């Protein structure tokens, strides 16, 4: 069966956003071109890692003396996107594997998302297939210029910070009803 590819080359919009209250949010990677939109569910940690990886990549690209592409150090003001996710948010699939690449011919960052697949032989445990090993059922493929990538990183960090506060002791998110570290004596 051929892979269904949701492809966005130079999309009008690509963002991480959430649906739900802090502590109960679902994170989405959403891309839109014209009226066509695709939303893929992510874990919060995947969103953080994707933003960090893109940011590190852009910094390395910027520092490379042989790189002919000008990479903005800060997000261009005209690319800042603080708007909500496009509605309705319809989950295409839940991402398992995310891959980051570079298209040097067009100077674009490439984001690939592959679904979590259920392995029939693994007692219904979720497994994440390696896209190199098997043909995935579908994928999201997004190509964005470096300025848009900077804006994507900045927005993702804002979205993540807008959730529950982080515990200064363990680094995990704290619930309003309490947290495991609340029961520990100071200095532990």
C-alpha cells in the first residue's frame, strides 16, 4: 500500500498549538496552505525536542562559514504567529517518529512526522516503526524557510511555557492539587 503523504512545501502557516486546559492539553503540529490543513498530535516532549533540534540546527547553519544561506539570529517580526490553531482541529494521526532534514537547493528545513503504528504481534502495545525499515501508512512532510523555522521555534517555546509551572526541584510539571516534591523536606 503506498504511503499517504500530507505534503506542505512553503506552507502559509506551520505551528505547534494545543487544545485543552493546562495539564490536559493535547499538542498538535499543524500545517496549512490555503484552505488545506493537516494536524498531527504530538507529545509535549516531542514538541520541545523538535523546537530545540531546529534551533540547534539553525545555530550550526548560521555558524558555518561555508553556508551561503543567511539565517536570522532572531525571529523576523513579520513571521511571529501567536494565533490559535486553525479550526476545526482534526487529528490526522499521532506522531511516533519525527525527523529533521535540510533541503540545500531551496534552503528549507524539512520536518517529517510518521504515525505511531500498532503492532499486531505485540499485544496491542504501541510501537514506533523506523521509516527506513517499513513503508509507513502515512506521513506529514513540511518544508519551511529558515525565518519561518525561527518563528516556529519561538512559538513552540511559548506554547510549552503556557502550561503548568515546572517544579524547581525535579523539573516536572506541577499540578494545582499538589506535586510529589511538595512532600519532600527542603534541600532534598
